[in-house]
C-alpha cells in the first residue's frame, strides 16, 4: 500500500523559473534537457527523410548529381560552414557565460551567434539569387544553360536541385526559427533572468542551435563536395 | 459490481472540475486532466464525422451499382473516413484522452513534464482538424488516406493540400504528446516507483510515445514533399525528372505502419489494466508483457514493405519484410497468452469494461491472425487490394482499439467525472457493439477472399448479400456507439456519486478522490509494492 | 542544480579542430580519390558531428539516457536508409517468370 511521504520536498526553495509540476530544480533541469534531446531526435528523422531520399537518388543518378553539385559555389559553401561552426562556438561560450554567472558575456555571445547566423543566411540568399539568375530553380525558373550541366542528363540535374533547395531551404527555415529563439533568450538574458542556478533555457536553445549546425555539417559535403571537382 | 461508497459529495469538495469556472479556465488550462477532457470532446466530434462517412459508404454499398453517390464522391468518402478516423480519432484517442488524464496520476506526479506543450498539442490538433474540415466542406479529397503519388501530386483535382496540411499539423500534435509522456515517465515517477512496478498501461504509453517520436517526423517530411511537388509541379517523386513514386510509398509507410501500432499499443495497455482488475489478479508474466510492448515499438519499424508487396518493390526486399512481419506478431501473441493466463483461475466479474476487454482479446486475435495471412507474400498477392485487408484492419482498429478505448473510458469514467454510469445499459451497449461489429466486418473477410476489390464504388452482383449483411451490421454498430454517448453524458449530472475506488482496483490513480484535486495528490505517494498487488487467490495459483 | 562546465579552452580547441576538418574536407574534394571521395567526405563529416555532439552539446558529460536517446535517433535513420536502399539495390536481381517482361529495375536514367 503506497504511503504518503512524511516531509515532502515541496516546501523546499523555489528559485526563479521553477515550475511546480516538478519536485525540484534538478528534476526540472533534467526533464528540460531530455525533452530537447527527444525533440532533436524527431528532427533527425525529419531531415532524415530528405537525407534518405537523397542517398537513394544519388546512388541511381550519380552523373547528374555530380553535374549539379559542380554548379554550386564551393567557396561560399565552405565559408558558410566555417561561419556556422563559429556560431556554434559562440553559442557554447554563451552557455558557459550563463553557467558562470556572466550576464554581459552571455548577452554578447548570444548576439554574436545571431550575427554569424545572419551572415550565413546572407550568403545563402546570395547563392539562391545566383541560382535564380542562372535558371536553376526547379518548378519556378528551370532554364539552365546548355553547357552548364556538361551533358549530364538534365532530369537528374533538376532532381539534384530539388534536393539542394528543399534541404538547404528547410535548414534555413530552422535557422530562422533559431533566430527567434535566440532573440527571446537575448532579451531574457539582458533582463538578468538567468544565473548559475537557472540557465536551462540557454542550454536547451544551444542544443537546438548545435543541431542545426550538424545538419549543415552533412549538407555541405553531400551537396557541394561530392561532385568530383578535379 | 462494487458498492458505490457515498463519499462527501463532489460538489462540496474542490477538485479539478470545479476549481475554476469560465471558458478561459478551460481554453487556457495547463491541467492535464482538463486537457484530457478537451481532447475527449474533440475526438468524439471527429469520430462522428468519420462515422458519418462510413455510414454513407455502407449505405452506398447496399446496391452493386452503388445506391447513393457517384464514384468520384465515393472516392472522397473512403478517403475522408480514413483520414479522419486514423489521424483525428484513433491515433490521439487513448494517449490524448486516457494517457493525458492518467499518466501523471499513475506515476504519482502533479502534472506532465511540460503542461504548456500539452495544451499546445491540443491546439495543433484543433488547427489540423479545421484544415481537414475545410477540405471536406470545399469539395473533399479523393486520394485515399495513403495519398499515393502521382495521383495526389499531379492528377487529383481535390483538396489535397488542405488535407495534407491538416495531417502535417496534427502530426506535430502527436509528436509533442509523445515527447511529454517520455520525459514524464523517465523523470517524474514517485519515490519507490521503479520501472517494473509501473502499471502496464504506462509501459504501453511509453512504447507508443517512442513510435510517435521516431515515426511521425518522416510522415511530416513526406507530406511536406508531396505538398511542394503539388505546388511546384515538380518534385522528387516525379518520374519526369527521374523521381520514383514508390519512394513516396517507402517514406509514407515507414511512418504509417508503426502508426498502426500507435493505435493498438495503448489499447493493449488498457486491456492489461482491465483484465487485472476484473480478474482480481496480477497480470501473468508482467515483465514479458512490458518487454513485448518495447519489442513491438522496435519491430514495428522493420516491416513497412508488407504494404508494398505488389507495387514494384523488389521481391528480395519483400522477402525480408515478410519474415519480419511474422516476427512482429510474436510480441502481440505473447500479450494475448498472458492476458488469458491472467484470466485463468481469476475471480472474474463481467462489468462493462471487462466485456470490452474480453471482446478485445477475441477480436484482436482474429485481426492479428489474419495479418499473418497478409504477411505471407504469396497469399498477399491475391488478398491485397481486397476487402480482406479492410476486414483485417477493422478487426484490429475497431474490434481492438475502439473496444479498448471504450473499455478504458468506462473503467476510468468514475475517476474522471466522479460519477457512475448505469451498468445495465453499459453492458447492453457493449454486446450490441460486439454483435454489430462482427456482422459488419466478418462478411468482409469472405468478400475479400472471394475477390471483391476495396475502394471500388461498384461491385459484381454476386457480392450483394454479403454487402447488405455488412451494411446491416454497420447500422447496429452505429446504434451501439450512440448508446454510451447518451448514458455517459446523462451520468455526469444524474449518475450516482463515485468514491475514490469503485472497482477496488490497484494503482495510484485510485488512491486519490474522484474527481481528483487539481494537484492530483495531497502528498506525493511513496510506492512500496508491485503493480496489481491484488490479494492472492485462495488456491494459491498466481501469475 | 549543476551541469558540467566545459572550459573555454576546450571549446576553442574543438572549434579549431572543426575549422581544420572543414578545410580538409574541402581540399580533399579537389583530389581524385575515385569512390573514396565520398567515403572521406562522410567520414570527416561524421567526425565533425561527433565533436559537436560530444563537446558543444555536452553529451560526453551527459547521462547514459541522453546517449541512448541520441544513438536511437541515428539508428532509426539508419533503418530508414538501409531498408529502403535494399529495395533499390535488389530490384535488378530477380528473374521474373516467363512472360512477365523485363525485370523491374531502377527507374530509367533520364
């Protein structure tokens, strides 16, 4: 027979940010972390559907995919990769600042993360404009120049560009959402809502941001580099 | 039947139903129990929408040449029936109503881990439902609930995008619910409540949540890609640029097969609770039943190709999927054996929930066994696309999942509302449902065996008798579903007041008043005993 | 309430390693290694992902449950990819009975 506990921990300290469905801050912190990781698993499968489809079609249409890949700007892609990795560093440093109670550093690093994210999106916008100019946008403006695809079958080049836009577009959408999250976190940090005792939202936002970085870590080689640029 | 202990009438005590009044206190609630009731109302509404489509289908099929609608409309009816019943009734039903209400209570917590996300999940469902209702009202959709390309992406002139959007949004509702349950079960169990002391309902919900997390995102991206292809007139399933429509099916069924386990696993969890309580015995082989839920969650992801045996999928892949489909039946069979062993030498009482549970065991077994016929590649070549399939999945989904849902609603009704319903009417309705169900769907096994194709608006005249039998059964089934609607609503006002534990059941949810206070427990309980610790039967037989 | 505090120095080291690997993978793409270009690119990406997951996302210092959750996500993606690929890779292998026409193969190269 279940007994009622004698002195429950309900009377314990209620630090700021404590939610009462939990027994204590530690349970809340662990639950928040687990929750974000479970959510990221759903994101792995969400992007994963695209990665799986890409894998299949690449195995079937390698020449077309290579031709399409060569039409992408490797320098911009590599730069963007470095930019995003840098934003992951600043994000990790933001978490560190929160853990060590440095409010100004926290705000600074969050802002830097957003700046680098904006640089990334700016470069992507530039790339998309170039593609549009060259008629390489399936469904909306598909009219590539003859010599652009080096005699590779045009259909599979268009298929490649479907993947290029769908995958980087979905990635960019996630970055925009990340922007929104970072904005909220920056405002809250500025207001001093976080401390070494309560910084879970920063940590959890960081997990999301790093995940978006990891997606790009795979998108870059799969889209830009497997094109036989030699 | 247990005695209804006359407690302090609910009206004089503060509990979750009377703690706050006004519509805002319901629409902005974060109390998992109120959210469960929001879900109850919504899915009941959608059930009747899906049921209306079914009614029209069965009316239409009374005549071989079609009694009611044009073939184009018929296509819309079975599509809407499928979309609504699967995504807007079956998938949420037990998790969102019973799971939301019971999970915190059963683990001894004050709420789920993320109450606001819980509310968001319901709002996403409502938004998704609005899109689908809009699609129904503005011409309907006729692609089948499976949305196969290229029809859905290129040739259909119906409300594909609106429906797809509705399904996409409700998918996120499902993901968030699953996420909430996983975190709650891992992190918020009461002191002493180890994993193997948990009620089997919790194990079932946990396994279901894992499937929701891992499978639903793939459906989401697939629907997203379908929508893009329809809008852009080009996409990755388009053969003109080398796309393969079969890839759509791979991605679609990667989710949709596990989805059928999302629909049945919670039902199995309910049945474990009902069988234990109404046999007054521990569930036989508790650990095996818990492990089998997890095994189902894993194996369910390895069999999706059995929906694609005749689509052009490679025979070798088909072989692998066939073997794995046989294997996935094993954990389900283990559960059936364990429930039966629980009944053996139990002290059985035939209250309405138990009638539903017993019906489940028989009907689910039939549905499951016929699934093995379909898992056999060579047999499936003949049976696929026929009414045999329709009968198979309705035995599981209606004879199984819906019966479990109704059994659970009846079992926990006193806890949820603080009222008892009239038992005589409840048992009567259960029997009507059982009879109506079998009359509706057993003839469909025969029809499928004889070769009648599914999703056809007309059929050869020689099949008419069986179709009329099926339609007659459907009318009885419909009446059977209306009866509980009436007496359950009646009981809210006029039913006898229920005590904390009218069934004498074991479980933390029965150790708090009916209806529970908003914070669930005055003090968080400490658990010291195993699950289903009913008194040992006198002759020493035990599970 | 505590979480593991990783040193700034370690973060910067990981960052530099990631930049290095990015440069490496870009450079390798300009050398003809035949089929190993793909292998190299994916292997480097995998290592970069590990660095981000283990250190930036603190999984190195997290509970076993977190590690299992992460592994489960990738494992399930692997199921999706391998089982679907098994269909496409085995389509050309079967010999259909007489009269069924050419074997069902991959869609024609457009």
